[in-house]
C-alpha cells in the first residue's frame, strides 16, 4: 500500500459508486479531493475506459490533466506511458505528485496550451481529456488540426465533459437562465459532440453517451467547492451547487465520447 492507497472505503459516502467504479474505490478519497479540479475525474475516466482498449506500453496524451490524478490512474491501472499536459498547473508541481505516487517512470508532466502542443504528428496511441475538452475543443478545427492529428491511424480518442442532456434553441435550459454565464455556452449534448467529430471524416465513433446519474456524480464536487473552491482558486465556490439545485428538469449531463482514428480520411 503506497501513499495514495489509504483505504478502499466508501468514496463520498456512496456504496453504489464503489460497485460502479471499483478501480476508483481503491484510491484514498482525501487524496482525490485534494487534487481534483472538477467533477470527480477518476469516476469519469473509469467510465470512459470501458469504451477504450488500453495496454501497457501505449503512449497516452492526458490533455488538460489538472493536478494529474487521471494520469496517475492511467499509469497505475493500465501500465501506459502518459504525457500529462496542462496549462493551469506547473509541470514541476505535477512531477512531485507523480514521484509521490510512484509513477514518475511512466508519467511525464508538461506545461503547455492545448493549441500549441510540442508533440509530433501521430505520436500517441491514445489522446484523452477529462473534465477539460470543452474549454478548448468546441471547434472542428481543433479536432482536425490538433487533437486527432496527434494520434496515429487506428489510435483512440476520448473525452468526458460537463454537458447537456440535449441541445436548446436558446443555448441553455430555461430553468438555468438566471445562472447561465458565457463560459457555459461550451456545454453541449453527446449528440452535438458526436456530430462535431464524425463530420470531419477522420474517425469512427465507438461510444457517445451520457453517464448515468450525472447529478449524483457531480454533487460531491459541488459540495466540496462550497467549502474549498474560493480559497483554492477564488471565485464563487457555490456556483456548481446552485447550478445543480436549479436544474429541476435534469438538463445537465456528463457526456462521454470515444472514437478510433481512421487510417485514411
């Protein structure tokens, strides 16, 4: 047992999620909460991995990795080599975290902006983004010119992002009108994301779906934010909690998309 495996006890008090996400249940909840930067990224990643084929030795891009707990998870659970890339968290800080987790031989931290990544075309077997792709990937051009280009033909691509159960003419659910801010216009449905990637002709969609019980998955992060968000990053720590409470029609979602890059366009 190492420093991030204090116990396999209940995470956020939910036995249902232990059964649903058994790999995540092996991680110390306090460690996860200390380092997450959005709705529990390990739950989201473990869900997505059910639609991927990951094998030891693969090179994986973890784009927008935050404090790198998804990168730790990928290295430990699947033995892949991970390039943990983030703009908001310095590489040196993440390196210390990877060393403490015992995965520094498999996880390489980088500090970079998503549109100017220092990797060769076709370098990766897999490119992933958890809780982050909506910040930089809502255009066809990013998928065509950056994300898909970094993956070799036959390679895999996957994301999980906060989103919507379906699209709205106004761009947002009526129940959330008073809370909607410009940053939330990047939230879209699984169908919207599927079409964005599929129409490029560069990939075959393997999975496109809403995670089950999205508000239950989102709520622990919202509760944590009320107590800690402002002191960590500033801003309104109650925003996510207000958003979930106002979502009386269950229009918010957590959206997953997995694809395989085609050998030819």
